C-alpha cells in the first residue's frame, strides 16, 4: 500500500509537470499579448481548473507591447491596465512585491470579478501574484478558483510564483520583440514608417478598400530644392528639414493614416476611408503649414521649405492593384513638379 501510494504521488507529480510544461510552451509560443492571455486562460482552465484569470499590466508595459490602446472587448478577456483595478491590490505590490493568497475571495478582488461573466461562480480560493522583470514590477496576475484548496496561505507558493515568473518573462519577450519590430519598420531620423512598412501596409489597405468598397487615397510628397538646402546649409540642416516635415505630416493627418518616409526627400501618406476631395483638403493643409514653418538652424538663421504633392484615389479607372495606385500618385507628383514649387496635382 505504501509503495502504491508512492507510485500514485509520483504519477501525479509527472502529470502536474507535464501540464506545466504544456502551459509554458503555450505562453512562450504566443505572437502577441492577446494571444498570450488567451493561451494562459485556456491552459489554466483546462489543465489546472482555474476558471478566473486576469492579468493587469502597467500602462508603460502595455505601451511598449501594444501600439494601440486596449479595446473594450480586450479588457473583458482577462487583460487590463493596472490603473483600472482596485488600488488596494497594486499598492501592496509596489511596497512589498509579495503574493496575496486567500481562502475564499480576496476582498481586493471582489470588485474586479463582479464584472466577470463568471461572477456567479462560488470562489473557494484566490491569489494575486506580482509580475516582475528582475526587481521591476510589470503588473499583477490574479487567479480565482471554486476549489478552496487550490490556493491556501499555509501552503507553499511554488506554483503561483513559478507561473508568474514565466509569464513575466513571456511578456518581457513580447516587449523586446515588439520594440525590435518597431525599429525595423521605422525611419530612424523622422520616426515615421519606412519603406519596409509601405510594402506591408499598402497591399493590406488596398485589399480592404477593394473588399469593403471604401475610398483609399495616397499622397506622394517631395521636398522642393532639397539638394540646394543640403548644399547651402549642410546635411545637418537637411536632416532638420526632413524631421520638421515629418512632424507637419503627423500633425495634419489622422491617427489611422500611415505616414511613410518613402525615400531620401520623399514622403507618402496612405489615407483609408478618404475620397479625392477629402484628401485634397488634407494636402492643402499640409502645403499651408509647410509654407508657414520657419526652421531655426541657429538663433539667428532660419530657413523655409516647400513641397510638391501628387494625389491619387481608389477606386478609379485603370487602378486594379496597389502598384497602379502608387504609380498614379507618382505621375501626379511629377506633374506638380513641372507646374512649379509648392503645387498639388490630382
């Protein structure tokens, strides 16, 4: 009987380790934060019978992983900004960085889980565990189970601490990966999208416009006499002009528009859901703001610059591919250059 008991415990430990290995495999395989949270919830429910799982992250961590704010749908799937949870939870972690484990529902979690679809579940035990990268707090993992023995203050916290450690590493990996991806798709001088991003964004936006039958406009932009600026004032002045134009483009387009540094002194703006007339208004505004801009080289030396713009819009006759739309914008740009400086052709 004693041997059978030892064998049974050994098998249980093997099963537990197998389940944990599968959980780690799932969270480290995630390509983005939403996928990671979904995998975490699925594995904890199926393998460990923990039905309520929520991850709350510091805003600074979320910003480094996700380029857009969390949607309402995402905040109901187990991912929250840390500032949205009761202060009693995270204030404890900021001061102590220690797990909170309780039979029944932790008072700090009651308000949080009331909003859950599973709020009618009778909570037997619950836990809050800090997520740390080294000594730096990233957020909190919050768990609740109907099993009163699942989390107990008197029991070892190896499971929850190991889980939080692996989850923190997975989140940190996503942060690093996202930052590297961002660098590879960003022009280092202006902070705008680069040509690699254009190769990804343009087919995507064109296909959306075609499928859902909404207009898509492209602005092709070229700095007038940019070579002369470099020759007269030096490449440092040229870089300052490029950065200033990039800022003007960002300030005068919408958040959903993509502003791209297309080449040396060429820029491109992709404007979804924008017809020719609407795009023309944007182009006029960009032209006006650029004319008005005075770029300070020193306390006394200031220069100005002008742009030429070519505008093309889908749908239009003869435009069946993203390349055709870009080519038409390019043709309009050259027509604008022929007309003189500071012109728009569409």
